[in-house]
């Protein structure tokens, strides 16, 4: 009974619960406004090009800000970065309903709002990743990461329908809701008590040297380097896949409502996977996960060509999304446990620049493939890329020699 009472519990960790709960609200708000943003642009200007520009502005920070943000996260107060990011994003979103009510909203303003929101997300995500090992013990880190995955996947499941519903009531409501969600998350952050900094202060050298430190660390560690390259390839595939299956469903006569339901089913698979991943990672070695998940994706992608029913398409997408969180938990746990905490912001920023920087490219690739080869050709091409990725994971010496996570947990 004594050992059971002493066993650490994620949900008895006050700081984790505080951070996680605030981010449930904030992430849901962000998903609501992300759903409504293209609807607002199309309703205001009727131009898909304008909608694309606003979307590109929101993802541009992933490409240009992750590298310089990492050293700043390691160098400055992480708690202050978390709080400032939430407040600035909330203020930016609040300008949208105000401009709508005054009748002065422009595409340029929406691009600026999207960029600010994306920039704040970059800094917040890096600071949260670097702070998490300071909040929870190493043995609970995979479970904490799985709960963060569940938070994100759950918001994706609920945020789309809510964003559409609120937009139908009043165009300003989704953005007002997101601004309020940022305010709620900011208040939650005020109650964090844990010191989020590592004891060793990051050196105050030139920013470019600090930036290169993250890239050098990744390059010198074959497992992390290989994992990031694999994530980059799979992110490219799945960023392109979402647009591909939407067009695939449209070509088969699916209505917008049916497509929305299809995407909801897709997101539901990711949520279920995130709920399972916190425990499931214990039953598989990292090598099995890194190699096996890639081959599961290779087997699932061609199935999109075997059905015309949007619900069936959504179910196949849900299966691909279900195994994703297990992959994420293993890779992120390795990174958090292997990287010295004082370097974690810089290493994470370098990794995210590669892994997330391909997302705009994935959208462009999807558009090109759909135009030149059609949905079927796009699916086959993405399957081929996934096949090459799975083979690369299988033959990688670093992956084959990957030690169990428990070895690193015990070493800390």
C-alpha cells in the first residue's frame, strides 16, 4: 500500500493539470478560429487566392521563426514566454470581431493576425516542450505527452463543427471565442508554481551560434537525426493527404456536410490514438513503433482508392491517425529524455523547422499532384513516398539499435 501511495500520478501533479487544462481551452479556441478563418475570407472577398494568402501567413512562422525562437526560449524566462504568447495571440484575435463590427476588416489585417497567431504558437510550443520535463518526472513524461496529443486531437475533433456553427450564427463569434480562450489560458498560467528553467543558464552568446547549437546536437545524434527526417517525410505526406481526400470525396459527389463529417471521423481516430498511446507505448519497443507505424501507413494509404463513400474515406483516415500519436509519443519522449534541458528549446526549434517547415510545401505538392495527376495519382504518389520512408526507417542502423525508453528514464 505504501508503494502504491508513493507512485507518481500525472493527475496529482498540480502544475501539469493547470497547464494542460488552460491549453485545452486555448487549443479548442484556436481550432474554432482556424475553421472560421477561410470561411470569413471567402464570405468577405469570394477569393480562394485571398484565403490561401491568409493561410500561408499563418504557417509562415513555422518556416522562419522556429530556428531563432529556440535559443530565445532557452535563454529567457519560459514562464514569461508562455504568458506573453497567449496574451499577444488573444489581442490579435480580438481585433477581428472589432473590425467586423466597425466594417473595416481587410485581408491584410487577417494576414497580420494569422502571422501573429502562428508566431505566438511557435514560441509557446517551444517553451511548453522545454518546460514539460521540469514539470513532470521522467517516468510520467510519455503519459504527459500522450495527454497533450489527446488535447490537440480532441480540439481538432470538436473545433471544426463548433467553428462552423458559431460562424453561421455570427461571423465575429468564432474569433471572439478564441480571444476569450486565450484569456482563460493566460489566467491558468498565472497559477504555475514550478520553476521552468534548467539550473544551468543558457550562454548569452550570439544568437546565430545558439541557433547552430541545436542543429549540431541533432546532427551528432543518429537516432534523433533519423527520427526528425522520418517525421519530416511523413508530415509532407499527411499535409498533402488532407487536401487530396477532400478533393477525392468531392469528385465522388460528396456534399460539404459529408466532407465535414468525413474530416471529423478522421480526427476522431487521432483522438482515440492519443488516449491509448499513453499506455500502449509500454508494450512496444521504440524500434517496433518507428518501423511498424510507417509500414501501417504504407498499407493504409492505397485503401483510399477502393471506396467512394466519404464515411469510408474518413474511417481509413481515422486508422492512419490512430497510430500517429504512438509514433509522436515515442519520438518526443526520446527527444525530451536525451536532450539536455538547457538545450531543449534550441534542439526542438531546429527539429520543428524541418518537421513543420514542410507543411506549406505539402499543400503546394498536393495542389500540383491534384492538377496534373488527379486524386488517384496523388494517392499513389503519396503512397510511394511513404513506402520509401518506411524502407528508410527499416534499414536505418540508428533505428534498429534504438534502446528502450526505460533505459533513459532510469538514467535520469
